[in-house]
C-alpha cells in the first residue's frame, strides 16, 4: 500500500485579524514558532510521508500563495477548491485523486494545517497506529485527543466497544457542548474530535457513495481529473465529513491520542501553545511587560510596552493595532465583519 497525506489548508482565519488577511492567511503565519503553521505541519509529517505524496487542499484564491510558501510540494499536489463545499466533498476529491495516482488500496491520512503539536513523535505514532487499524479492520479511523480541559468550543467523541485490534467503536459524536457538559464528558472518558483521519481510499469512497447523497452523484459523474474539479464542486451539496460520512457509517473507529494537540483557533489559544514568561505572558516581537499578567502580544512592526494590565490581546501589524481581552478574542470574526474595508484589510 502507498501512504498519502492530505492537509486541509483552506480559509483565512479571521480570528487572527489583523495579522491574517486573504493574502496572508492563518496557515501561513508563524503563530506558534518561527515557521508558518503549514510549513511546520509538512515538516512534522515528512518522516513518515514524503512531500511528493502529500496533497494540500485549499481554496482557489490561495493556491498560488501556498505554492510559493511550500515550493517542495509539487504544484499538481495543491488541489484548489473553486468554492467552499464542506470537508466531505474536499476529502472525497482528494481520495479520488490518490486512487487515480496510486490505486484504491492506498492509505490516506488527513490532518489540518493550523494545529499546534507538542510531541511530534507521539503524533506520528498515533497516525501510524490509526492507519494500521484502518487496514486491519477496513475501517474509517479517527484519532480522538485525550482532553486536557473542559472546552465547549470543541466537538467530542464517545468511545464504545473495544475491537480486536485495540480501537474503539464510536457511540456518537457531540458537537460543542456547554461547559458543564464538556466537563462531565471529559471526566467520563470522551475524546476531543480532532479531525485526524486515516483510511484506505477505496473504503472511504465506498462509504461516500453509499451514505452521502450530498456528494455521491457528483463523485459518480466527475472522475478525478483536473478539468473536472469545477464541475465536481458545482454539483455537490456542502456537508462536513463528520455529518455526511462518519455519523452515518458503522465502520468508524477511534483511538486515543495524547501528544499535546491544540486547535489554534484564537489569539488567546496561543497561551496554551507557546512558552509563557514568569508572569504568564506570551509574546512575539519587541515586547516589554511590567506588572502585567496573562497577556498575548504580537508586535510585528513596532514595540509594545505593557504596564499593569491583565488578560489582554495586543496585536500590532501593518500599521494597525488591535487591543481586546483574551475572553473577547473569540469574537473577532464578528468584529471584522463590522469594520470598514480600509480597516478590515490593513495595508
């Protein structure tokens, strides 16, 4: 079997405004380390999956930008979605492309470009374990992350009966519970729904054809040739892979993963992903903090001085400075939508 990686790298990441823009999206920002998130993701995968066997799924507007950022990825491996159509369609298209190039028995490991991972070796071990179970059980396997906190912003998986290969069946998926419910689920052994998947491409496509009417007719009508991608995405009904496939199949399995995973979704999430100073501040650039605690600061083109403040997010980029609280940083999409165009995309 030939192993492939699929990296989902669409979207802008408006919750990282003003640093993220349509020309410089979140996955191309050095938010956790000195490397852009996408570059770090590819480097993390490379010990087990060469870049010539890595597909990047992005939107058409970003394809050229991403190609310039990751020149070692063959240009034909950057698949540009002409319109947003959900992860079920995107992953089905990637699976057909892998099938066309390497056959239906090839394996496909799917990850996102914008995660922080604390233990790269543990992450790769989990991916390979998921792949082994996918092959042995002809199953669709997800890696459920062991929760480190009761996070209501994430989805959860309830593991079921153990299988002969040490995986667990999935009883149900739970989408973004209340904080109280999330705390109970973490205590009861639920896992975070990370979006890490492994399967044999023929098995996945078989389930899509059987279970996903939002995608199956387009899959039947349009084979994986570059000339068909516009027609394929025009014909599908948007649906996530979780709803369109995983919640409908009996072949889903989950294994636990504990490797310092974090979904880098907001500025405040960087407090978990990056080293803090002695006062709990996380900073990038020229930052000087006195009597200040729990702040997140990104100073790209100027110096930022903090004095006597707590739990702020301060971002200076492109001649614009954002100041908010770590709590309200989750609302930035609402803020950006309300801004005049000259502020929404600072020059």
